[in-house]
C-alpha cells in the first residue's frame, strides 16, 4: 500500500499515562543560607523587552531594577558592574565579536533601599546605543541572530567578587530570581500566525483545483509551519491529510521569508519556489518533492503579506 495512504489512514494512537509520587528522601526547599554564603543580584522587575528590534531601535530599551542579597541585606556590596560580551553570529564581513567590556557600574554611595530593605539599583536603562557603543560596532552591521550578553558582577567590601560563574545553580535559577546575566538578542518581532484561505492547483495526480483554509502555526524564533503543506493535494489525491509534516518550515527574519525546513516525516525532500502578487495579498507557493508529488498553493491574506521573499 502507498506509504502516504498508510499514514493518512493512520488511525487512533495509544495514550500513555504516568503517575508519580512524592520522594520522601528529598530535602527541604533550598534557601540562600543552604545554597551558600556570598552575594547575588535579585531581579525586582523589568519591562520584559529582551529583543533588540532591528526594525525599530527606538522601541528596544531594556529597563530593570535589582536588589543585592547578602548576609546584611546588601550592605556588604561595594560595587555593582555590568559588562557586555557581543557575539557576532553573522560573520560574512568578519567576526566583530568583542568583550567583556564594561557598560556601566554603581558604587555603594549610589545604591538606594528597596521596599524590602535591601540595597538596590532601580530603573537601569540599557539602550541599543549603549550596546553598540560598548561593543564597538555600527548599528548597520548588527544582524538578526547576534547576541548581546550582559554579565553582572558584585564586589564586596572585602574585595571578593560574585558572578553567575561562581554562584550555585540554585542562586542562578528562577527560585531566587537571580539576575547576574541576561541576553539581549538582535532580531525583529514576527507574528504571521492565523488561518487563511487558499486555492490549491496543479496537483500531480490530476485532481481538480480546490479551495480551503490553512493555518500558519508558530514554531518559535520566527519559524512557522503550515497545517497543510500540500494545500489540498493530499485530500484530493489520497482522501485525507498527512499524519505529520516533518521539518517543513519557513522562517521570517526581519520581514524576509525563506523556506528553511525541507524534509517531511517520510524522509522525502521538498523544493519550494514562491512569489507575491503585485498587491501583496496572494502568496503563491509551488512545491515538489522527491517522492514525485507536486502542487501549487495560493494563500490569500486580504490585509497583505508584510514581508519580502528571500532570493
């Protein structure tokens, strides 16, 4: 029987369930005292904006507030410093990676007291200009995928220093809200999800053109998948859809779309060519795979597709 039909008729699967019991040998929840003595940076709040938006740098400011935890509520801390490590992930024009280089620092005289009575620094602002200046790069050279790693250091009055590298996993974990290090990633916001009408045509089996709807699902990181990569061909030719689509995917990088996943769950490789209509409302995708199947899907977005296609 045809391998596609086997999968299309692939019937109900089995559900597996598991239960677990509490482990009576587990110790109590870890505390700062049991995790070890020293000091760490605790996040109080931030604006959640960890994206350096290459389409709108003015909206890329990261703002956060922290307090310092030690045996005397931060009184042992003499300095809080943040350094930058720039990781250039697009090295076509050479590797511009740099760091660590200091972004800014605060001494004990500049600390304020948080509501809980800990020494703190409030409303720290890191802008793209701060990042580019510290990294020694021009904004035009920064590409999607580049990373700005901010690394915090606490220096105590006795000269000892504490960072993420010499702190325990517990302190760096979510339970303590540790905020020594964080990453600001260069990229662009992307949301192409939704359900859209399509017209399917040119099916290899000779079936008539058809219409339907297809859903674009987000895979994360600007990567997406169609709910039906055949655009109606499998239902028309086999009587049902595929059980899965393997790694088939397309990616939106700063409003430029390209097909990045090309192998289905049967091991066949797919090739795509696509174009946008003059008014930008119709995205026509021609596909063919190494199993001999082929077709065309025209996906319609009345609001217009807000991207260009990679060459």
